[in-house]
C-alpha cells in the first residue's frame, strides 16, 4: 500500500479549508473554495467591524452590537444595526458576477431580431426570479461564457458552470411538472438555454479526438430533441404569452419545402447518387431540407445574430443522429455543411473555431474518395484565409 502523502498543515486559511486539508486563498469575506461549494466560510463571521458600526456603538447608550450584526442604511441616511441569524446565507458575490455577465454580455446571442431579443431578455429575467431551475441555468451559461473569455480563470468558471447546471437539472427533474399556461415559459426558456449550454460545451471544450467529439455531439442532438418535444407540446400555450412576438418572428422565416438558396444543392446530388436504403435517404434528405432552411434564415437575420443556427440540431431526426454515430459518410458530409454556418459566425463565443475543426476533421476521416463532396466547405475555409485584395 502506498504511504499516504504527507499534508503540510497551514497556520493560516479558513476553518473549512483546514478541515478539508486544501489550500485556502484567504479571500475575504469568503474564500474561493467555500464560495465554489457554497459553504459558509469562517472568514465571513470574522469580517472586521466597519467604521460606521463603530460610530454607531459609541454614539448610543446601548451595549455594543454583537459580532453577527450587520449595518444597513435607512431613510435620511441614518444607520441601523440589523441582527443576522446564523441560518441566513451571505450574499454570493460569484453568483452576482454571473448574473451581471448574463445581463450585459451572455444574453446577446439570443433573439430573432432586436425587438425579439429585448422581449426574450425581459421575459427571461421575469421568470428567472421565480423559477430556480431557470435562474441556475442562466448563471451556469454565464459561467461557461466567462470560462471562454477569461482563460486565466477557465478552470474556476467551468467548475462553477458544472455545479450550477447540475443543480438546475436536479431542480428541473424534481419538479416533474406537466406543461401548463403557468409554467410553459420558464420550461421553454430553461430547455433552450440548456441546449445552448451543452452545444457550446461540446464545441468548445474538446480534444483533437474526432470520435470522442462526435459521440458528445450526438448526445447533444438527443438532448436537444427533448427541447423540440417541449416546444411542440407547449407551442399553442406559448403563443398566448409574452413570447408571442418572438415566436411569430420565427414563423416569418422562409418556409418553402425546396428552400430558396443553393448552398445544399451538392448534398441533394450526393444523396440521389448514393446507394442507400430508403430510410437512410429519407433521414438525410430531411436533414438537408432543414439545413437549407437554416441557410435561408441566416441570410435574413442581422449580422452577429446566430439564433437560427441553433434550429438545425433541434430539427434533425433521431435516425440522422444514429447515422452520425455510425459514421455514415453521407451524414458526416451533411454535418460538414452545417459546420460552414458555425464557421461564418466564428466570432461568437458559443461557436468559436468549431466550424473549422469539424470541416477539417471530417475531410481527414473520409479521405480522398469523398473529397469532391467536401469541396465547398473546404473552399469556404480557403477563401477566408486569402488576404483581402
């Protein structure tokens, strides 16, 4: 048996970190370790008495306020001591930071247009304050965002994102509520933000093993199909809520069966010439129709708004997801075309460089035999790398 690694006892640090035998960063009023696991830090109880509370105690004939007393400012700038019970939690500054991040930055990817974004923003905050699972998920998404834009603290924010998402899922599953007019909006928003969270986590935090990535991506597709189920069951209810203008904007996007653009013409030719079973042909053709719809919708949206790109993973069938898991070449080529959309919006934090990664990985995996069918996605990468004239 290997000898237990010696632990160097620290003379400093909070009581909780000493008990858990971990290094404490001594942040005040709550150290990072206690804040991460949402424990009450002993530093909080030892917060120094403010100069205001000192003046208050000297300016009265009452006994000195207890160490548990905190100070708030009342009307006319008078100060009052307020007793705080032991079971009241301190303000979690990390969560306040995440909420501010969501309000000012993370939310910006949402909305069909500017009016739709403003409506969705207001509705999200309204229901987030009354729906714990929704609030935990938007905080988790903000933490994931910060883990990308602040690489020096990536591990900390990813851990925060995982904790909050796990808690959000637990709250959502524990509720087990039927969809009603009262809860359809928070359930729809929760499912939508969860889908964005899992997609971003899959696209961004990956290694160079394409097989592992593909398995995670297929798992995301199956999860996102649950979003579609919730949306389909509650659509008639949602149309009677504050989200009605947003849903109507989505319905106003091009809906023709054949599509308007020509981006997916090569895919249609590929499927017609392939020796595939009727069920496989149907699954691939449906994925192509939905993909062309997304390309068409993308052309109608303002620059920087990726909302319609999230629609394709919701629309594809379980049969197509199975074809991806089986590494069916035709299904992989369709995915490479979808990656072009991700590459077009690579400046958005949710997508990053995932588009290039997918196109190059699929091209390497399929090899020269399928090269002509991947010519267009690769030409997009080449064109982007050419210097401007």
